C-alpha cells in the first residue's frame, strides 16, 4: 500500500511480509498460530506491532530473522521480502550473513539476552568482526563509538564492563548497540522496554527514534498502546494470529476501522473522564485450535452480525490503511482524540 | 586472585595434617606385622621383638605419628621399612608413570566426553543424543579392570597391535610411550569420558536454550562462534568440575590398571606397601595423592572466575 503523499524512491519498503503463516506443534496437533500476516516496514519509520499476549506478534518478529524454535514453530507459507530477497527461503548461510548486518533484533529481557561471560566491548566487537571484517583493535574503537552513540556515559570505561555490571537500561542500550553496529536496514525490537522502568522506557524509545534518522526501519513489537501512540509512525494490530488493522498511527487512533482496535482503545484509562469501572473487552482470545472459520473476533465483538461468520480478508481502505472487518464500512467506531 | 590462591593453599595445610593422621591410624587396623616380615620366616620371637624395637614400632601409635609428622615438617617422608630406600625417592621414580596414566585418561575423557556432550546437548532428543546416552550408560557400567582385560585380549594378544604390559618413559621414546599408554589410558578413561559426556550434555542443553545464545544467532554469528565461544564458555563450570572429579576416579582406577598392565607406578607401590604394612611408604603415597587432588581443585576453582566474571569481584 504505497503512500501517495510520499513517492520518493527511498520510500520503497525496507521489508515486506506477505501472507505469512506459522504453525506450532501443540497437544492438539499442528495448528496455525500466525495466519495471513501482511505488513510493510518503511525506511526511517517505526511500525508498531500491537496485540494481546498470544496474538502472534512476537512469533512474527522472530520469523523475520528465522529465529523460531524449530521444529515446534514452523513457517508454512508466505514471503518475507528484504529488497528482492525472500528471507523465509534464503539458504541458511546467506541468511546468517544478513542477520545482524541488514536485519537485526533486540529482545525483551536485556539482562538475559547478553552473554554474561564476555565484556560488552567483546560482544559488540564480535558482530563488527563477523560482518565488517574489522580487526580486534578497530572493532574495539568502533564499539566505544557505538556505546557513545546509544547514550552510554564513559564509553571508553564501559567497553570493558561485563553485562552484570550495568543497569537494565544500560544493558538494553548495549543490546541495541550490537544490533545496529553494522547499520541494518531493518531492526525488529521485541518489547524492548517491557522489562524496564517507565522513565528508562522513554529514553530507550527516543534512542530507537534517533536511530531511524539514517533510514533504518523499526518494527516495534509491543502491547503498550501508550508506547504506540507516542513513539510509532505506523500501526499494525494483530488479533489471534491475524493482522486486523494497519495504518498511520494517528489516523488509526483517531478513527479505528476494526472493533478490536476500538476495544483496545476504549480499554485505555483516560484522565479526561471519570469512570466507575475500567472498560474491558469481554471474553478472551480463543486458543489456536478453536478458532472460528469467520472473523476470529466475532465472539467478543459488540457489532457481530451473521455476515461475520464468513471468512474475512484484509482489505485496503485507502489512505495507507487496511482492515479485516466485514462490517467496517457501516460501523462508526470511536477513537481517541489527540 | 593471588591472595585467594594463597589463602586456599594455607587452608590445605590442616587438611593435609588431618588426612595424614587418618591414614596413619587406619594403617594400624590392617592385619599383619611388618617386623615379622623384615625379620624373615625363620626368625625367633626375640628377633622379631628386636626388629620391632629398632623400627620404633613398640611405641604408641600417637608417638609414632608424632615422629613421622616431625619428619614430614622437615621435608623428610622417611624410609621404606621393607626396601630401606627413601620414600621420596621411591615415589619420585613412580609418580611419572601414574601421572602419565592419569593425564592420558583425562585427555581421553575430555577429548571424547566434551564433543560427545556437545553433539548430544545441542540437539536434545535427536538420535545422536540417544546414542550418546546409551554409550555413556555403557561406559559408566563397565569396570576399568574388565575393560582392561578385554583390551589386552583383543588389541595386544589377538591383534598384536599394542603392547600388553610395561611402561616406556616419554623422555626415552615418545612413540613407545604413547603405545604403552593407549590401552591402559582407554581402560581407565572410558568411564570418565562417559561421565564428562553426561555432564557436558546437560550443561550444553541448558545453555543453548538461553536468551543470549539466541542473541548470538540474531547477530548472524557463525555456528562455530555461537557454539565454540558462547555455548561452551557458559557451560564451562559444570564441565570443568566433572573433569576435575575424574582425577580422583582415575587415580583410583590407575591402582588396579597399573597392576594389570605391569606398570611400575604408584598403584603397584601402594598395594605392595599396604600388604607389607610399610607405614612410611603408605603415608607418602597418601600425602602425594592428597596434594595432587588439592592442587587440581584449586586450579578448578580459579578457572571458575574465568568462566563466570561475576565471581571475580571479591
């Protein structure tokens, strides 16, 4: 869905996921946990991937780098296009050469995601040496610069620290430094701030924003709508393994096109209104082996109608937006003013 | 780190004293009379009594221990009652054989055990993992003396590939040394290799599932860096620990296997000394082995700090 307002050649997608389907081995046999996921990441933009736990957002993020725990989780079909390379089908060796260099990832728990047995300088240097062929000294110097870039004070000293000697926020900065060391086109950030204090969260997200200045595209996986509204350009909402709505963040928040998005927004407490009870979406996400054939949100949707029993596709709605709702055209859903 | 090593060595002193005392008193429970042995078969009771007095064996056990310990403090392990040779000299002549054998057994244990553990632990549940499990169970169940017998029959007697007995010092002929080491080394190393493989397998299986290993993969590192650096170093502590425990097991197995392969090592010396109740020799061997074990444990403890930087701050 190209944005007509922005037709510069640099705005070609950095990464496109088309029709991604991922299955998991469960006690009920192999079931799809991600189905028909489409999304586009653009250079210099942060795309928020939102959804409840179990909606398939982390699995989608991991699938981009083919880091799924095989054979439990397996990509069944779909394409993950980085330029004209399909990451889902690339031979392992070629994929490894791209990981950390053109597509990179940061994780939710910085304290366990950094190898405790090596200094941060060694960890960052290792990535540089692997992909850019730097020698030990050059890699160390570059590691100091990267630590400075991600906002770590006294980088010449910190480069010799072990991860356990740093705070959680600093550890996440180190992980980000490793991930962006080779200037990747795409960064997958899987709930990078969930394990951190609120004040540190904002710093890390501002850091991610500043890193997009050079054209890096970011997929920010999060369940925090505040983070989405504040720090993302585009939004992709997932429900029960499917993308249900995409579009520019401000547009989607102002006027959601899918009842699930509207439900999520209504569930965010506002300071503008006094409420007796916090709003919730009734019911829970159905487990992957009990999904209905039609709209997967039907059982929890206040606008459900007989038409919702039929399968629904993700449909382009113009203005860079798309949604998966049979009744989208007739509904007028409430968003949040900004 | 140096201070820690010195402190550890100092605490080893009372430990050695305790081991020396314990071994000394245990020797008194062994039946037999060294005086009668020395005096000869046809000696009169008076003659035996005289020998006993000469050797100071008529004193109380505590007095004898004090006398021995006093000598040790001056660096003198005493003289063998049977052979009339300084104990330090006898041990010095034989230590090389036993150290060679234990080192060779340990080498086999590590060179076979760690790769086997890696192969099994990297892919738990695969056929390679099951194969390693079966082999380790077998390796642990087979006693060293039985394996030694089989190896001698097959490779020395039937195939004639390797010598069945003897020992050639490495300084004399390295190739013949290696030949003389292979069968006894395999015999005592097999159980240790199995043990090391088991421990490595579980350590590696635990480490590969960690988040930071996924990070290494996400950064595009090659499998040999992911496994060889990140997985192995983080699995290092349990692997080194189990390898160090093998030193004790191998020393024990060496006693038996040295006898079977007719190797002039500490094992032979110990068995003959115990039979004859040759107290100074027994004590010398016990102390030597205790020192070796204590040093190995110290080295292992120091290696922990390398594997886990968190232990470096004290």
